[in-house]
């Protein structure tokens, strides 16, 4: 598709809704000259981290999500602060949500969070972590689960963020992750055993 064969952006405006979110309005002109308006949410980039504890278990966090009115199970993660390096954001989020120390961080993916309605990026990581779980945020409860339990949760739809399922796959085939798992004597990644 050439530039002449696709719609052209005519205007792009952002209306702040809060310190966290803005509404972006984009007007395009189609190939036949028709104007169309689209809306998206503008916010900071996401970071999400699949954490393997040195004991061989996987780290999850349980938290209440007010927008959905549900308690979710997720990998540690959050929003990137400004121009902070994504890996630093990921390490900060792991430490804030779990009290654990990141030993090694492996970047897995940089992509769009949602190509239709969000303007931010998603940075996904794998991290080897150590230490004792500590609940450092009142609304975020960290927990350790076995690889078998993680597979069960994912298959039952209880690991609630779809792109985190993708991190399981990407980590399972990443050479650095495979080397880390071999060094821990767990063989292949624990969520793949069984």
C-alpha cells in the first residue's frame, strides 16, 4: 500500500482527561476524500514482567481493578514514568509490587498495547528474581505459583491479561531465558513442564 492508497491524517488533537489519561481525536481523509474521525486513549507506556523466582516458582500479583470491578491475577507491571528506560520501569514495578529483587532482566517484546484504541506501547520482559515476597502496596498482593498452577490458571482464563499469555510463549523460546532456567536446574521454563 502506497501513501496515495491509504487515508491521510488531517488533524490530531489531545484533550487531557486526568493526569494519567488523554482523549486523542484523529481526523483522516480517505482515498475518496471523505473525512472520518477516530478516538483513542493516550496514556503512558505499559511494562509487564514475567518473573521467575530463583526457587523455580512464578510471581503473580492479585489486585482489585475498579474499572472492571474484579480482582485479577497478573504479572507484575505498570506504567512507564515519562522517558524512563522501559527496563528500569519494569524493575521498579517488580520491586514496588512484590518486594523482590531483580537479578536479571530479559527484554521480550516492544509493541503497541492496542492498535485500535490506545496510543501507548507495551514493553514485555522476563526477570529472574530473588528474595522474600513482601506486600508493599495495600491493594497489590504478590504470590508465588508453580509452573503447573500457572498453566492451569492460564488455561482456565484466570490469568486475565491476554498479552501476558504471549509473554509466556516468548519467554519459553528465548535463548537467554532457556539459559537461566538451565542454570536453575529447572530444565525448560516451569510453565512449559508437564
